C-alpha cells in the first residue's frame, strides 16, 4: 500500500478513518463532525435509519443530510442478530443505494451480533452471512471478534476486509487486547500484505485510534467516540490527527522495548577528567 493511500476492494481512499452516523444529537452536528474528521467513508444502518419496517424509504433519513458526492456510503447491518436478518438487510441496502447511484451499493459492512448485552459478533452466523453475501456479489467487510483463527476463516470465505473489534461496541474501552490484534494482522496479511484490516468498535479517545494504527491496522472505524464526546467536533478533529499520527509512527518504526535504561548521551569514549 502507498503511504498516503490504500485500497479496500474496488475503492481507493486517502483517509484511514471510517466514521459512523448514529447517536448524534442533530443532523447538523453529524455533518460538522464528519467534515472535521476528514473521513471519506461514512457508515449508515440502512434498515434502521433509512427504511420503514415494511422496507420502504422514510420521509426523512440520514441520507438526506449526507453529501452523496463527497462521501462513499458504507451500509451496515447494525442490529441484526441472525445471519438471515443480516443477509436481508444487506440486500435491501444494495437495492436502495443502487437506485440512488451511490457506489456504496457495491459493498456492505456485515454485523451479525450474538446478544443485546455484549453486542459481540456471533462467529457462526457471521461466517454464514459472509459466505452468502460474497456469493451474491457484494464486497463484504466483516465485523469480527479479535480471534485470529476466525479472522483468517472469514478472509478465506471471501471477505474483502476483516474488521476485528478493539473492544465491545460503544464501550469506549479502547484496544483491550493488542496482542490479539497483532495476531489478526499477521494471519490476515500473511502472503497478502495489502489486505486491508480495519479495527472497529470500542474507541473512546484519540489515543485508542493511534494505538490501533501503530499496531499496523490499515484504518479505524468509530462512531460513539465522536458522537458521545463532550465536544464532538473537537473530538472528530482529534481522531483525524490520531489516525495520521499512528500511521506515521507505524511506518517510522518504534524503538524496541528494553528492560533497563539506555542513555541518550552514551558515556563510552568520553575521556576521563584531568587530575
């Protein structure tokens, strides 16, 4: 991948921050935060936020407040607890966005959740839905636990990107298990270094984004970390800087961790003082 750009399926982007559209107090606040974050991709829960229960379009929805020329819409299957529901949601999203002429019709962020308490992914349902939607011709970005074995299976099933969680959705706990994220990256990028891995969920503040990027992730997806902040617009700006700083640090290469001190100004070779 180029230093300043990367590819996810048929799409190319320079911003490595994906931002959600839920939980904002007003549509105007959402628009200002998206602009401040410098994102190019916004996620939308089409079935929940755009469609009526019978599958028709709402009179007013989030899509009415998004610049469809500026942003690529990434529809997601948020709120789906079975593979069947997620597959149906993804198909409805494709139909709607295709009718609007948005390139987001080509892909979907797949979520199949296990329960309402943890909102953790259901691994079996996630695999099942990924396989079905890949066969449907969609580019599937699959939300997953940070289990490296499951992540590899999802890639082998045909997901164009696997999105391991940093911590549970909306929890703000940050990257709970960096060792597992590193293993996921290792398994997913083995023999395929350009395979895009996007850390998703649990981000609470800018440093969480930086940590994810320093581990080698290609991007970060977040929503609550901005929308729930005391100053959402300020946090959106912070997230934009954080993703860039983390990427630069990863490319620069950190120094190794050592058990003991290592002087910045070595004393070896210094002449002994005159007597």
